[in-house]
C-alpha cells in the first residue's frame, strides 16, 4: 500500500498529517506500521515500515543524534516517519527536516494527537488483507499462464493471456531492447494510466534472457499487476527456454560474469571494454610481473570464454573441474 494512501486512512487523517520532507517518495510501499520511541530502532526494522513517533526521546536528543536517527532509518529502507508534535516536542527540529530531505526519507508532522494503537490496527489490518489478496491474484494469473503453456501456447500467446488478465500493455524484450513479443488488453479498456510501467527480468537456466514490461491501462488493478510480476516470469522463462534455447554466447557470458562477481577469486586485474573483457591473475618475481592466467570474454571476434596461460592447478581451483572441457593446440582452455 503506497504511503500516500496510508495517510488518507481516517485514523491517521485525523492527525492532520503534513509532509515536511521526502514528498517525492509518497508512492513508496508501506509493509507495516510500527510505533516506537527508541532511537536505535533501525536495526530491528526490515524495510518498508512507517514509524509512528510521539517524540519523547527525540525531545531530549542532541542534533547529531536526531540526524543519525533519520539517516539510519533511511539506510534500512523505512517508508517514512510520522512525528507527533505539540506534546513532547513542539515542532520538528530543522536538522531532522534537512537530513530527511538529504537522504530521501519521508518525514511527516502529525499536528493533532491520535491513538497510535488505532492507526496500527486499522492500517496493518488492511496490509494483511492486501497480502492475502495478492497471493490469490498471483495464483489466478499463474494458473492461467500455466494452462496456456501446458496446451502448447507460444510466448506470444502467454503474453496475450497476461495482457488480458492484467489490463496492461505487455512487452517482452531481450536484455538489449529487441522486442520478442507484445500484446495489449481489449480495445474497450484503452487509455494509459499515469502509473509508471512495471518491469521484471525473465531468467532461463540462471541467465537473464528477457525483460517483461507491463504498462497499466486506466482502471488497472495495481495489486493484480504486482501479483502478475510475481508469477509471470517463471512461465515466460519456461516458454523462452522451449522456443529460444540459450545460445553459446549467452551461456558463456553468464559464466564469465558469475566468475567476475565472485569475491573469492582474488583477481588482480579486471578489464571491461566494448565487446571484450578479461580477468587476470599475476605474481611478482623480483622486478618482473608474470601472469598466472587470464580469463577472457571476446564478444566481437571470438564468441567464447577462454583461459590462456593458466597453470593446471590454478584452472582447477579457480574454475572447477567441470569448466575444463577442451584444450586446443595453442593450449587455450575453452569453457
């Protein structure tokens, strides 16, 4: 549930909420409403919480402590903080407003006293119901896609089912932006809403092979759209695996990037350029630098990953036995 919607709940609207910082983040989803006066509460949060605060501890805190409080809440991904003024603290301190604006945390002033327990019960009850409904919607979308897939439907057919179920324009593209398939809802529901498109990656065998973008039409149920984003990638991934098997270069690129992102390989050199990348290991012998090995990915001239000048021991320890598949006459190991 977006923060702006939470603020319109009658139990919270009675407090006359006024946004003092982070007004651009009112569409951030709220996962739970919590109340606490503890200044180091951030470590106990998971992200997405709206924190209701009476200001008891903040009233006696130093300016640095108040700034740290705001900063830590932003770091854990809190949706916002609503501070009640007039009882424990007369107004929101200026340093809190400045820090909240700097770190992008929505800071709300509650000008009237309300029962926090009533706010949490009302809003959290809605959040629980919303979660249950999202699961139900996800099951419906997943069942429709699975049925189409089982009946032999192609990727374009699955996209048509998805577009009709969500009332959104659906486009499936390659990671580089080439359109694979697209579909839209019935013409009767024409008219694009002001809500931003929702995109999610489609993976196949651990490799991102496509991107699904759903643009809602006017009247689209956004909860349904998010539920579809939970289930559609799996069905579309299976469909693409059946109709568009991974190419050698896609598999090799994934293997290379996985190794490049492994913090345990202790590479001395990682070079990235258009169409050609390499990861190298070296040793220093006196004044000379000697390469132990170099893992290269050449997308422009030689679409394969290979290692050159790498000792057998290093090959096994860095890449594993399964990576050592073939060796050509020049001693290049092809993965």
